């Protein structure tokens, strides 16, 4: 964070100082919410969570080097006390970014946000210092924590914005107003909370409504609900996608033999060929979105193509591909799941596994409300249509719907298995995997299916594989 005195911070957040002997002391370290991450000069933000109360760690944070604690009550060490810690953190972020000349890029969408954010960050880093979130810090706490990492040297600040309810993105754009706002797609994620895709579109469209007249809305030309957002912004619009009228367009899209997307990139300033390191055709849309942002900020078509071809994933458990010494390939996409991302991952599995035995280890897609049965059934059916060799449905009711969909689509018998939990999946796979198999693992975060890949990679030896 830029250097600020305790007195300045107290004024910005409207807080009262307690146990501060010298208000001129400066916060020069990072802003953190975990006392284990404190560095000398840090600002430690104390949140009272359901399981852990950060106020209980205030003294430990100061002893570790924190200059002050932002808190909801006095804690016996230097503290700035406010009525609402979340609101105060947001106010601090807005004030800090407002003092900088940083270009703020914000993106939202039902699927692909984190992967696209990673691509944008890798492209813009070629132009200058860029700050972006680790993982998917995209809510009212994670977003300001990311923004507060910006300094006077930061040229680009890339922010991911998530939403569970109408008004969430409006709130986040109010904290750190973007100049470039990107909407990837409108899908079924959180449809249980929103009640329908039209409501999701209304929420995502808050991004473009926040933009200034001299800003830029980057919109998906291939998604009708996103394209319709053109009427909701005063900003200039740049369309991306495979549509003929897209400003930044992908043509001749295909997959390499191992499932990596390749395409011809067209921008208003030129064309160039891209072959990505990432797996799955769904990354083409993500790449075109990132290319549109990079074009706006001055990268040539050739520079964008090279960067996209060299970029990888910066976030864990998102199409993370690992090959075991015995030749079994794991695709760990277990961070989260919704119907769109689940189908995209399955198509990537089918492409990667041509000529090999493929496994889909799938669990619940959460927060689908009344659509849950239909969506899980549809994913199970897609497994069969894509000729995936084996389905392992992990968990309770939703997993049984996955298996039922597969069975009804293809009258599967041994090809479809329902197991109770991650450990049961590990036990099954450990006994049945063979060299050359490709295994996709995907479910909503709450299922914890990343444990399956971790367990099967740990201490893996050729002798553990069936038939060896």
C-alpha cells in the first residue's frame, strides 16, 4: 500500500484512535486479515467471523510488526476503531486508488472470471507493473485487499468482481471505480439466489452501468444477454468473440491433439496466430476477452498473440494438468463448478483423452435452486454423449442425479459409479487407474474434490497402478 500515517487513515475511514502514542507513524507494509501474514509496518484488519474473531489476534499482529489494527472495538494495542470494518476497508481502498494514476480494469461473468483475470494480468504485465488478485478475491473484502496492494508504480489494477445478489457489483464498482469494465457471460452460477438468467444479467450489467463516458465496456458478442448490455452504458463499447462483427475476433478455432485451443486472432490493428498452453476450447472466449483489454491498453496483435501463447494459469485447481510418473494424467478443476464450466471441462477432457481411457470424477454443483435436478441430469447425459469412459459421481443427492442422467442417456452399467465421498473416490481410482488414463476432477468448492488429486499424486509409484 502507499505510505499513509495513522492519522490519515483514521480520517479516511472516519475512525477513532485508541492506544496510539504517535499518529504520525506510517503504515508502509501490506494490509492483511491474517496475523500470520503480517510484515513490518502492516495494517492488520480484524474481522469477527463465524469461527474466528480477528480481534483476538490483534496483539499478536502488533508484536509481529503491524503498525496498527483496524477494528470494531479497542483491543489494547494501537488501533483505529470504526463502526463497520468492512465499510472502512472499502473506504480506504477507494481513497488509495483515487490518489494513483492507475488504470483500473474490472471483470465479471458467470464462468471464467479467474482464468480470464489471470490472462489479462499476464498480458498487461508486459506493458508495466500490474496488480491483480491471488485466486478469486472478488467480494467486499477480497477486492479492497487487492486494490490496497497498488502503489505509485502500479500502472494497471485488475479486479475480479463476483455477485450473489442484485447490487453486489454496484457496491464493488463504487469502492474502486473501473475505467475498463468487462462482462464475460451470463450463465447459471448462483441461479438459485437470483431466480433466473435475466436477473443474473441485470446484476452483471451493473458493471457497464458504472463506467464513465470516457471509459470502455468490453462485451461478449457471442452471448445475447451480454451483447444487450450495450444499451446500459454511456461508455465506448468493444465487442469480443467469434461473431463476425466482433472488434476482437477469433477465427479458425480448433484444438490441438492434446486439447489446447488454437485460433487466428483479429484485432482492429492486425492479425496473428495463437496456440494456448491452457486446455479446453472454452479458453478461447477468455483469451479474446483478455486480448480486447490488452488491445485497448496498447498491445499489438503480435504482442497479444505471443503473450496468450505463453500464458498459463496463475490460480490453483483450475484445469491444472499434472502427469503422474506412470502416465496417468490428472486435470484438477476442483475449485468450483456450475453447469457451463462443468460442460466446458468435460469437452476439454474428451479432447485431451482421444485414444485414451477417460474418467470424469464429478460432484455437486451448488446454488442451482430449483434447476439443480435438471442441470445435474444434463451433465450426466453429456458425459455419455462425449464418450467419456467412466463417471465417478461423488457425494449425496446431486451425485445420484449425475449418475442417473448418465444411466438414462446410455444405459450405463459399470461405466457409472456413485460413491459417498472423496476418500471413496480415491480408493476406487487407486485400484482401477491404468497408465495413460486421463482423469478430470470437478465439483463446487464445498465438496473438496481437490483432495482426490492430492491423494493420488502423493507418493505415487508405478506399482500402485492396477495391472502393474
